[in-house]
C-alpha cells in the first residue's frame, strides 16, 4: 500500500494519521505516522500501529520495506546449518 492508500483506508474507518498518533502509547507526532506511511521514515512501532488500525499485517501494508520483514533467529540458524552441512 502506498502512503495515500493507507490514508484513504484509514479514512474509510473514520481514522486519520493524527488519531493513530494520539492512540499510540506513548503517543508520537502525527508527522511521524505520515512519514512512516509515505516511506520517508521507518518505525516498526508506527508501522505496526498503522497495520493494526487497518486490520492487516505489517507485511501486507508495507511489503516493500525490508526493515519490517521478520526473519527469526531460529530460521537463520536452520538455514546456516543446511549450508554448513552441504
């Protein structure tokens, strides 16, 4: 989703970047929420709040942001074990 897609989806739910910002604990500046939505800044916490506000996963809202992709330590260890064993 683009930043404008996120803004429109929030609007359909009666929400804005400002409301999301104020609902976070601790709150953040509305500009921070906008910056994350528009890929001008990264914040897992804000990305998660936006995704939850839309009822979606972070990966589905921000599929293009590598910083939000979770790769567990266990999966890294398992992959490395396969490489070493080969």
